């Protein structure tokens, strides 16, 4: 790998995509990313092949608790799904391009659809802890963008990407075919790794947020920039700071995720199957 490839995130993603296609033997249609609290959902989806992300050029093994370090190939109907068992976060300190490297790699490996999952603090007491919600929009308070820097090479879009439809209405409609009771909400992305203060949560409520977390927004922006359609689901693993009066912890997030594993794993699997069914119709 030459120095130009190492410094150009798009060229590095192309190299990584070629590696993945060579290892798995074919291109894929969907990338699904398992966030905090979703790791146990992987057992519901049977992989046909698996590699460690440390083998793939440009990938860094996640250091966040509850995140796996493998990329799996899963067949869902006629679709081929790349299943990433953990993500890199901004707060891990590897830079924005590292956070979105999997998204760009998947796009160059043929994926047109991105399904993101995460654990989130919930501002909606009527939803309750353990609820799963679709993200309909986001507010980016990380202070970062994956589009900072030089323009991407042609034929990719320029820097100024329209995020009006960041989270696909079509894919949310498909998810509602699987579970019509899924609520929709606005996700506010923070840098982390510390949890938010009660004052920040009060501000988030005023701004219109329903969920808060430390991921997803960078990946969504990068995906829309590269032409992928995005669906995102949040598992509400706790009420946000100051709402319940209880102290927050990463262990609580993992405990709720483990308790919800069968349910959210089944939901994710069924949504992927429905996306496949709808794609075969078009």
C-alpha cells in the first residue's frame, strides 16, 4: 500500500473493499452495523463466512465495551449482508475517517443500503427503557463531519450533501411493515465518551431530540455522501441524564442490550428479510 492510498480515505476504502470481496467471494448488498447493546443480536443471523476487522486494510478493532471486532457475511433471502459486529467511535481518537471507513468500504464492495443500530439514552418516558425506535432525523453536536477536507473524487457527490432525507422514508416504511408499533424519533449525536449532563438533556429536549448517543451521525453523513440509503434503529437502554435521577453506566447499557437480545435480533433479522423482499420487487 503506497503513501497516497494511506492518506486518501476513499482509495483506502477501495483497497479494503477489494480485500473483503476477495475474502467473501462476492459483492454484498447491505451493510448492517451492530452498536452497543446489539452484539447478542448477531447470534440470530447465521454467518456463512467471517473475518477479523484487524485483517482488513484501514480497520481498527473497536475499543468500546460491548463491541465485537469481526465482519461477517450473511445471506438474507437473495441479498448478501455484511454484518459488522462493532463500530469505531469518535471518542476512541482514531479520527473521523476511521469512524466511517466501514461505510465507505461497504459501498465500494457493492452495498447500496446501510442499516445502523445503536444504544441510546431516551428522553421519552412514554417509550420506556428497552424500547426500540426508528431514527427519523438527527442533530449533529459532535462538532465533526466526515466531509471535512478535500472534495471526494468523481463520481462521488461534492462536500455539500443534502441531508433532508438522511434517514430513508422508504426503509422506515419497510420497517413498519415488520413492526407497526415502532416509534420514530430524532437522535442527537454527542462526541462522548462521557454521558450527557442533565442540563444538556434539557437543552436536547428543547431542540426536539428524543434520543441521545455517541455514534451514527458520522456514518449516516458518509453513507448519504456516497449514495447509500440509510435505516437506523436505537435501543433505548436508559432514560437520559436527570430524567430518572439514577446514575448512568456503560454496564447498564450492556445489561439492557443482553436482556433485549432475542427481541432486537429477531427484529433486525426480519427487517433485513423485508428489505430483501422489497428489493426483489423493484
